[in-house]
C-alpha cells in the first residue's frame, strides 16, 4: 500500500512539474529588486503587475532580500507599480513581456509620500541576464509585414542568424530550414506550450498567420523543458481577446493572368501547346476578438479559406480504348480492369503509338523480342515453366492474334508452329 501511495505521489509531482514547465514555455516571467536611495533592499514592498490589454492584475510582495518574482504571466504589455511605506510610489509602464522570457525590472524608490508617483521609463534591463539561451522573438508587427510566400509563418525562421533555407536541397520535415547546421527534422515546434511536432519532424499544424501574436526562436543553450528536440525550437503564441474589439480581413491571390509564359512551354513544337498553366490561388479569411465580459472574459476567433487550382497543359499519354477493352476482357478481376472500367478519359487524343509497335519497341518487356508473333509463341515465353502455354495464351487474349502472326509462326518463327490454328 505504501509503495502504491509513493508511486501516486511521484506521478502527481511529475504532472505538476510538467504543467508548470509547459506554462512557463508559453508565458513569461517578470522579476527584479526594490531598493531605497542608498541601495539597501526594501523587503515587504507591494508589487502590482497589470496586463494593459486585459487589465488583469496580480499583487505580490518583495521577500527579505528585496526580490520579487511573478511567474506564468501571459504575453503582452505590462505596467508594474511599487508601493512601500515612507517612499514615493513608482511605476514602470513601457514593458513588453514575450513568450518564454524573463523580464528583469528593478526599482530604486525615492523618499516621500505614497500619494506621489514617480514614473520610471528605463526600468527594464536592456540585456537578458536571467537565462543563457540564445533566442530571438518575432512579434505580430513583423509577422504581419514581412513577406511570406503562402502565408506560412514558419518561413520566418529563416530570418534568424544561423538559419538556412533548405527547400529543394533536403527533403526532411522541419520547416524547410536548418539552424546552426543541425538537421532539419531535429527542429521543434510548440503552440501555446503544446508540442506541434510530428513523429518524423516538422509541424503538425500550420497556424493562420493573423492568429499569431509572436513566436520565439531558440537556437542555443536550451533549457530542460525543450529537451525533446536537438535543433531550433519555435515557440509560438496565438492571439487572444482583449478589452478592445479588434479584427482583420484579408484576401491574397495568385492568377496566371499576371504571369509570364513559362520558359519551357515556349519549346513545345505545336504552337497550341505554348500556353501558360492555369493557376488560381486564393487565400481569404478574417479574425475577430474582444471582450465577453470586460476585464474578465474574452474571445478570439479566426477563419481562413484556401482555394488552389492548377494543371499542366502539356501532352499526356493515355491508353487507347482498344487497349483498355483488351485488359478488361483478359483479366476482368484485376485492379487495372477496375480502373479502366470506372475512370475513362473524358477527351480523345491522337494515336501516339500502336500496340504492336509498343510491344516490339523494347519498352514493353525486357525480353526484347523482335516481332509481335514471338510473344504469342509458347517456346519464347513459358515453355520451360510448369504451366506451358498459359502466358502465351494470356498474350493472345490480351493483344489478339492476326493471320500474319499465325503465318509467321507456321513459317518457322515458332517451334511446332502456331498453337492458334492455321
């Protein structure tokens, strides 16, 4: 019983640790120290942190060393206010908290009444001294304005130092990007702290560009919560509602009427084939966010539709009606017969090669027999097998037997003469 209780406690501890780590990945942390004019720490000072988008507030106090820490804060703009007995109230409001980051904000209070307010404009440390990992944050303004082919937000990884576009070079899953020389499939992807990586690498889902608040790209010295990926980690956070109603609509398109004629299309011998491939790409949608209950409950919804149509106007080789009919007759239970019966071509073309020319051209079989009658002769196909004549009669049923074939076999082209009569 004691072992069972111990195991249960360990499982609960691991779950709690995992939830905490996951939340810290998608959220941020604000920490700092509070000191008086002489530099001595101020314990017990009241710290109020407010998210300026949602007006959510959290209140904490500095410890005996004058240090305060607020963890698992949602990303966005913040105001930090400090109050302590005998000191003027201090506020810092030019703060932006990003995903997975630790923002350090230190205060040096001035003597005076708490009714007096001192606004601090440079409280945030310009250099991250809390973690050693190398990272870069791309915010919603950059996401909305940087060029993206196909609106794939993961292409923005390639703007980071050490990132290389591997499209067409490597064919692994991983955002078409190698970072710091690590294989593409080793890259990791997170959305709001939840893994978005497939078993073979690469993202499971591609989020809509206009729903992304920001993403953090970690490239070196990653901490333990990112231990399941050896490459770069893309830590993406989606937008949420706020006290202000906001939204967007969009329509992006590509159409062949705006395109020049492809280079290789100009080399078709028939001028009728020298034309552009049809191309219709439309991406459209919108977002909407706002309050359901001010300062308490918010919503954010998004939709994107994709319509893509293209084709190749070049020549396509298809089986003739006679060939399809022969396959259906010779082997009606085959997959080929099923396809030929249910998916016939809509348009008729011009003959490209006859059946007899195809069979004797060498493309049909590695035997390379020179004439059509050679394939109908059992001695050339299956005379040495346990079922002599079966294969040659299959050829006869599939291709048909003409009098010229019989005359050739009876004239010495087939040992024993034609098995199909005279």
